[in-house]
C-alpha cells in the first residue's frame, strides 16, 4: 500500500511540467478577450469586499462578536479573510463535477493523465487566492499600519483546506461523469456551507448547542486561524492544524484512489 502511494506521488510529480502548462493556460483563458485581462483578478475581490462590507456593516448594522466594538475597517478585513479562504474551496469544488465532461477529448487519450485536471483547477483557484492574500496584506498596511509575521504562515494554515478540496475534486470529477446531477447538488450545498461557516460572524457568536456542528466543519478552523494570524498576529492552534493536515491528506488519498478506480469507465459513459 505504501509503495503504491509513493509510486503514485512520483507519477503525479513527474507531471509537474504539464500541470504548470495547463494551470497557466487556465488562468490565461479566464480573462482571455477582456480589455483589462488579469487586472480583473484584483478588481473582482475588491468589488466583492466593498459590496459585502456595505451590506453587512452599513445596511444590516452587523458587528463582530457580542461587544460590537469592531469598526468598519476591521470588519471589512475580517470578512475579506473568510471570503478568500472559502472561495478557494468553493471554486475547486464547484468546477469539479464538470472537469472530465468539459475535457472529454482527453478521456480516450490513453497517455493523458486525467488525474491532473483537479490539480490544475486547484492551482488556478490558489492563484486567485494569492492575489486576494496580497490585497489583504496591503490593506492591513495601508488602513491599519500593521503587519504581523504570522501572516506568512498562510501556506501552512490553508494546507488542510487545499488537501480536502483536492480530495473532493477527484471524487466529484469522477462522480460527475456517471451522475450528471452532482453539479446541481454541489451548487446548492456550497452556499449553505458558506453561511454555516464562521465567515460573516465569529465562532464565539454561535449558540452553545450548535458548537459541536461547527466543530465538524473543517472550514471553521482554517478561517479562524487565518484571521488570527493575519488580522491579530496570533499563532494558529497547532494541534488542530496538524490534525487538519492529517485528515486533509486522508481525503486526498481516498479521493485519488476513487478516481483511479472509476476512470476506467469514463470512455464508455462519454
């Protein structure tokens, strides 16, 4: 089993050039034909941040926590942190069911590694997340005049979510070939998951009887630790982070195994 896993990891690593090429093309095609091109990668998160902040902090008069002492600038930064973390997961999972369907021309090419398509989708989402991350750091410097070294822990803190996203992407990409309704189900589940995660509110505001439910949501720990590290300069909860990486790794392994087992029937269905 271990030898087989090592062999598969080496196989995927050997495709790094192809993964880089496809990811670059994916990012380029996203804004192909538009006048502003990649500039939209900066404009889009800024606009969404402005809209969400206006709606929640101005119209709904939302406040962070129970004290209500958070000003609009800090509220915007806290909200933006949660959103850009969730958007990585959302983009990968929402695209996963159609990855094979939209690339059906590669299915009958025996030598083409279909396994890289979810990795490419993750790479594209991560590129957008890095831009949002840079915007957040600049906003911290400009609006609050602070920068905490703990913000550099971003790659480690988000790793559990990346692994879970990749595992789900392999699973859903395969399942989407056989059950076309999967995409519709995912489009319903994702908004529900967003509001069931502490993105627009802190975990401390959740009633005690629902705390257990939120403790089962891996998004909770990633969002909370990311906020703590970037906005307040606190270290993440290392024991929960390590546990998250282990669970995320398990998700990735199981998703990959499922994909390898089921890909043999792709050509027959498509």
